C-alpha cells in the first residue's frame, strides 16, 4: 500500500469517526484553543487535488489602486480533506447569508478586477 493510499484510508476513517461522533445524541465537542493563533487576511486563494483542498491566506501589500503589480504577502496555508472543505463551504455560506440579512448584500466585483489585471 502506498503512502498516499494509507493517508487516504486514514482520512476516510477520521472523517467517519467525526461523522459518527457528531450523529451520536449527547455527543459534545470541546474546542481547545490553547495553541491557536489569530491572523488577519484580506486575500484568499484556493486550489485542490483529488485528496485535498488548499486554502492560501494573506494580505494585499499594495496601497494604491493604479499599481501595475499587486503584492500579496501569504501568511497561512490550510489544507483540508474534501469532506472538511465541504463542511467549511456550508458554514461560510450560512454565515454570509446571515451577515447579508443583517447588513445588506456584499458586492463582489471579481469580473471587473480580473479585467483590470489583464490590461
């Protein structure tokens, strides 16, 4: 068995254990924040393979809008299995929906920004 196959098996088993624990009535989750660090990010990028989803976080270091080159200082990389990534996607969709209900719709101009960088 290759290392990748072993890791995939471990990831599936861990996912199944998480799912089973979450489904048990009365099961509690204890969040241990003793080793947690906080980092600010105003830029995020994502890529994936069959086995994992990679999130990159950083801050835009360019202060003026007319610059030809934008510098993003990457600070953190989070690697998730696809199951955890899907759960994160659902959680983010839910929290953004609640945010927009309270404070109004967020306007994302991704198409405009992509066009600006191609010129």
